[in-house]
């Protein structure tokens, strides 16, 4: 059993990389964290959301993390350089995000009924 500690509020979302080596989590502390699953070590902490992080997904190679938040935004994080692309358009909090099978599209759903 391995406990990963670092978030300062409830964790609302988690996604494991397909190879099982990393896991990302999103929290009410408004952060997204990337963890090493073999040691429990925090590899990265991504900040920028201004609301709870409600959903996370990641590419099959673990190089990109996609997040949705109560702040009505979707963010696309480059794990290597921590740069973030901000996607706006929802008028209510984002409830879930996911990547398409070919990882070329991002889907998001929101309390705005879209």
C-alpha cells in the first residue's frame, strides 16, 4: 500500500498513465499533481486553476495532462515544461474532461449543459 501526500484539500479526480508508472490527481486545493507510482514521490505540481479541479486525463505517454475545473476552464499542461494552454468557453464549472482515443481532441462537459 502506498499513500501519496501533498494535496491540502479533498482529491476529486485521479488518472493513471497506461504504463502504470505515473498517476495524476486534481484537488479542491486547485492544484494538479503528478506522482511516481512506485515511490509515491510527487514529480510535479501544476497551479493555475482558480477553482476546484474536478477532472483529469492524460495522454498515453504521460506527456500531456488535461484538467477541468469549477473555474469554468479546461487546461492542457505540458508535463516537461509545465506550460499551460487555457481553454475557455463554458459558462459553468467543468464536471469532466477526457481525451479522444487518438488523443487529438478533448471533450469536456459542464454544468452549463454542454
